[in-house]
C-alpha cells in the first residue's frame, strides 16, 4: 500500500490528502434538509447527510488527489449510523482508487491494539470464516503506551500490506505540554521519532517505509529535525490551512526526491464554499468549491517545494 | 456519576470493576456455536456470541460489583455488528444499575476530542433534536496531545455529570519507553499526573473528582507516588490478575478512607472457567465461575487494604 501511495502521489503530482471530517456545521443546509426529510433529525439522518456530503466531495476531487483521511470521530459521534457512514465512505474512496488513511488515533496494550489493528486494517477469524471489518489502508496510532501498543499494528501491516502513521508531534497548541518535555537533552517527540525510525527500518516498501509519522505543519522547525530523524518515513502533515500552517512551512517536511510527506487539509477543502475566496461557487456548488480549493492547495505546496 | 460510583463501591464494599473484553477465545464453544447457527460465522454471529456471553456474566455478577469496563476494541474489531453489541452491553449494564466505564482511550485535537466526548458520554444536536449516541458514564482518555485533547471531554463531563480516567502510567511492560522518560528530574507520568490533579481540582463531586487516572497494578511503587500527586482522583487500576498484579500490590493505590481506587480484572473474571481453580464449574457454567472469581478477587483486595 505504501507503494500505491507513492505511485498515486507521483501520478497526481499532489502530495496532499483531503480530510473527510464532516462536522454538521460544514454541510450546506440543503444537504442536511434533504437527509432529515428522508430519515428525520436522527442519527440516521445525520449519517445520511454526511455520507451524501462526502460522496459529492470525493466525486469532485478524486482525480486530483492520491488519498483521503476520514477522521472517525466525526462519524463515531453519530453512533452506529455514523459508523455505517464511515464504512461506506472508506469503501467508496477505495473504489475510486484513493488510498484511505483511517484517522483513528488508537493505541492500547498488546492484545487490545491487535484487536484495533485487525478491525481497522486487517481481518478477524470467526469460526472458519475470515472477515475484513473496516479495511482501511493506513491508520493513525497513538504511541503513549510504547512499542507494545504499536507493534500489533505493524504485525497486521506486514501481513496485509497496509501502513500506519504514529503520532510524533501533533499540530495543536497544547502538543507542547508533554511532547516537548526535555529528556536526556532532547524533547520527547524526538525520542518518539527515533522509535518510529527504528520500527520503520524493518518495514520497507520500494522507496519508503509503511511505518510513517504525524508531524503538524504548525511546527516547521520541529518538522525539519524529525525529517532527518526519520528519513524513510512518510510524514503525514496536518495543520495546513485552517490551523495556520502555510505552504512555505512545508518545504522541510519533504525529502530531496520531492516525496516523503503528505499534507492534510480538512476544513480548508471540504468547507471551502464557506470561505470568501470561494463564495462565488455558492453553497449549492460546494463540491466545485472543494475542487478549486484542492487545485489551489496543490499549487501552494508545489510552489514551496 | 462520580457520586454514584462512590455510592456503588460503598454499597458493594467492592472497589472492583469487571472488564468486559470478550475476545472470542474466551467464549465457551457452545456460546459461539449457538450464535453461528443462528447468524452464520459472520460479524453478526460473532457480535451475537459476545453479547450473549456478556449478558450471562453481567446477570451473574451485577449485585456484587459497582461498575463494568467494556473495552471497545474487542467490539470494534467486529465492525458495525460488534459496535452494536457494545451499545447493547452499555445499555444493559446501566439498566442493571452498574456504572459503565467506556474503555476507549480516545484523544485528539480540540474539535475532534469534542466529537468523541459527545458521542461516548454526551449528546449531539441534529437539527432541532438531541441524541445520546453511546451514553456511557466514564471514558478513558489518552493525554499525548495535551490539554487540548482532554478539556473537551471535561466540558462534556461537567455538562452531563459524567467522568473520565486519563492514562497516566499504563500497566503494560513497554509503558516505560515514553512514560518513564525523565524530564526536570521526574518521569513523564508524574508530569501527566500533575496535570490530571490540576484538571481534577476543578471537577469535584462530593468526595472525589470526576477526573480520574489510569495507573497499572503492575507498577505499585509508581502508584504510591501518583496516589499522593492526585489525592482527589479515582485511580482506575488495570493489570490485576492475568497481567501479574496481586492484591498486596494494590494497598497504596487507595486513600486512607478506603476509597480512591477501583481495580479492574478482565480475563481473570470473564474467562475464569478456563482456570484450573474454577475448572469444577465447567464451561457450561462459565458465568458461575465468573461470580466466584469476583468473590475471590474482592476478598483478595479487602485483605490488602
């Protein structure tokens, strides 16, 4: 899957991933209204609305981008119907040839991480049959529990040719509270980065490892250092756009081959029609606004590289 | 809810929580067979089997215990049907008067943590209606992203009178890799503990805070220190039994009032019938074996206090 990701990035010349984080507030009223008329102001209605919203955005952008990143929290908040919309979104994006990053940020002790890995990336055995419950391509993983919590994901990735991105330095303001704590002269995120680099070495695709890292665009200096620490890792870079990261902040996240990073934008793409810049599209053409926002983002990032 | 937890612990005189982590390997063959005959060797079949297993164990133990802790990974691995079994388990346990700890270990940046909190502990607004998707009582939260990731949970807890347990020092062997890193002379888990103690101060029930912590029974010395750092926090203590923690390791997790800690056992209770000690019950009476295992665990812990 890491080779498919690289191939998709080369084909589209767009190291970007669209974050499918459909908060209800991002959805045009007419999308919500239609779903509520069919299914009521219920969890099912909300799930239908976000699925229709996602589908329109994927249809309008899939030829421009290598990958999507559904944030599972935005589906999970609508309970079982929401998770059904998540599953439909994952399946639909895969049909469209996109690589799907499940932004699940799971992580637990051994057998529990193994269950998450099987459920989201792998397969479960039930009696004599084998099922692939969510079947995404990559998942994000939280490292707080140490290698016990990460290795079960790596085992499944090896078996299934999938991948992970381990949280190293997150894009939010308070990521400093624990991630920046200095230990033996270096911040914690560097120690996590060193571990990720070690895990990655043993998990190589053709050019890059299928064990990658998450480092926020909002921390470009730290990104520069982490790029060196983890040369063979893809860095998934959130925080571009709405969170404040700009194109010029991104240059150091890439390797000299122009690869090794993939930049996420969620709100900036999926709710583009709400920005003054794209207001001319109007809410009814929200997906066209998203397409234009992807084109502009790709141009911004290419300019910075 | 923190007051209900304390009341339940006082009533049962049992500071224990049963971990409902139904791995298929724990289920007697006859439970699986019956479900597969009805629904096939499918995700639906597996979900039905774990639900029937849970129900029998809850029916056999609910009068002895204050709380249960379903580990959502064990349900999520069976996709949507598994999550339906999770939801049924949460609802059923609440009906039985138990406090439900959702062991979800979620944690993300602001709005995403807010979505998890709304989905698992709180409510979501859809048009003019309000829904409570999973509606557990407490949730476990991962602190790696700092206060941005934790405070949205606290906000929902305030609103809904729910609670959280923040991971501080986890029970697994590799928890040392990052949690034990020394910074300014103290391990990271102490700094996380200091933050938890601060968050907890502002979130008091009658005697204890509804912001608690997770500290593994496998680290009794660290537990002693963290007990002092977080005097008003309940400590959720995993790692008793199958993971190696014993009754005598637990004494220092409690305050002098005999409260302030609640000890989890999962496998040791729900798969008790597989232990030599409880083999006399036989697989067909697995729930009776679980009841006896609860009685023995409570006695062991009371002896240590």
